[in-house]
C-alpha cells in the first residue's frame, strides 16, 4: 500500500555531504539529489533526527514556496505525541514566544504585537546607530592592519551589535552577551557547555525583562511592555527575544561574510553598490538569493494528507525545505547559479515565505546595504589574504565563514 501511495516518489538515501555547502554554493551532492526531482523522499540523518523512517526534501522553488506558504496543511510546531493530536500539541515551555513554532491564531496575535517595531519609520530611526556601528568596526579593522579577519572584526560584531541596538541591550553588556549567544549556537561545544550558556543567557533575559517591566525604555522589550503590558507574558518576551537574537546574529554575520566573498569573486559587480539606492538594494537582494545562509527553516509537518507536486504527503510526515536550492532554481530566475546583481531577483525565499516570513527582513536588508557600501567605500582595494581554498565554514546552526583574512 505504501508503495502505491508514493508511486513516483522513490526512497532516496542522500550522501552525508548533501546538507553541506561549498562556501557560497550548494554542495554538489545537493544538486545530485535535486536530479531526482523537486520533491523527494529521503532516509538518513534527517529522518533519524525527526524519529521517522523517512522525510520529504523539497528543493524546487515552486514546491518550497507552496509548502512554506501553506499554514493550513503544514505546521512548524514540534510533535511530541501521537498522530491523533497533530497540530494541537501545546507549545513546549522552552519554546514559548518563539514565533517559528506557532500557528494561527496564537501566531497572529503575537506577531501583531511585534510588527510595529519593524516599520520603515523605526528602521530609519535605527540607521544612524547602525551606520556608526559599521564605521566603528571598519576603524577596528584598519587599526588591526592587513592581514585582518574581516569576519571576526567586522561581520560578526556588526551582526551582533545591530541586533543589540534594535533589542535594547545596554552597551556595557553587549560583548559578553554576544559571546554567550555565539557559544550557544556553536556545535563544536558539548551539550552540557551549551546548556550552561543557555541557562546564563536566560538568567540575563529574566533580569532585563524585570527591569523593563519596572521602567520600560525605548528598546524592543520596553516597547512591548509599554504597549501591551500584561497581554504579553514574561515567557513570551523571553522567547521572542531569544528567537530574534539567535536567528539574527549569525544570519547577518554569515550574509556579510559570504557577501564579501561573492563580491570579491565578482569585482565588476561591486560598482552597482554606488550607482544609487535602487541599484544597491538590487545587489543586496541578489546576494540574499544567491547565498541564503539559512539553508533550511524549521521542518514542516503535514497536519492532514495533502498532495504537493503530484505526491501524497501523509498527515504526520515531515518536509524539509531547502532555501538555498529553491533560490538556485531556474523556475525563479534564468541562470540561477550565476550571480548577477543587475537582475531582478524576483520573490526569492531567502527570508522564507508565508506567515513565518522573517519579521526583521527590512532591518537586515538595510544593514547589509550599509555594510557592503561602507566597506568598499573605505577599503576599495579589499582582497583575500589567503587562497580561497583555506576559507572554512563555522560549525554552527547557520552557515557562516569561520575566518575571512583580507588585505587592502
């Protein structure tokens, strides 16, 4: 019966490397898996981690966009119980407030509280502080002198500092705060060490939330407390804050680092950064499409039987969506494996799609534009100080160069 249901969807065992990437590009083994179709059933590490016999891997642009946009048939909520309660499980205590695992109507309520903090007017108010941060970090890069690690001295602190500015982390706390965040997502450290960092991180947040309850300021938590009071719980504040900082710090740092690599490899395309605001924004959009440091968002689980791309996905089955491969699909744009900052990247899925579309996308785009423009304005002779083959990826949940030595 199972064979009949999944006719046309053979079970594929991908290589262990398929989820890796080769710096700016998907691993060759991912392209090999894609040759089986835009939606395939796979066995291996992914299915083991989700405690199932197999999972679906979506790689085609249309399929990924369909699944990410369908919150009626798919949920991101973790499943802890039997199939009879699919989609109805309570949010685990450690995930309360983290929008990525919420479904409507809870998702709608909580996201509605957060959205005003990410308006264009709010972002414009942040721009001077973000520009100051970018300038300060380039000062530090110049002071270190070539060769210098642009990832450690520029990309990492810009990504972390901008999120701290947005969220209202006091300046004196930021270095230690970001250090703990990065330790928390480092897969090279053991579970116990990361658990200790997570506990310290939560203690800091609890203290910050208490202070904001008593005397709210103009920061992110202060705004939520002032506007919504008891409508938002301390647990929700902690979860929202955790999701934004853990998701945003490494994502922006990875995009800056990968963007530097890509633009160094395509020097003729950097001119568009200075051709005007529209052209600069197009550079950022194309880099986001081409690089996609968040390879896969939270797994989607089918709430009920649903047909996608001609295949029946049963209730309770999981789907992994490859953002990186979807954005490299010819269905999105011709010559998708070529970086072309003069193209209209179209509705890429670099920030996701549907109700879980990244709430901080506009902030990230603004910061990335500032970072690329200022870096090349001040260091026009920027170049790699080591062979590209020596650049390694960081062992973390989100793809990011580990070190990026440059000269100028």
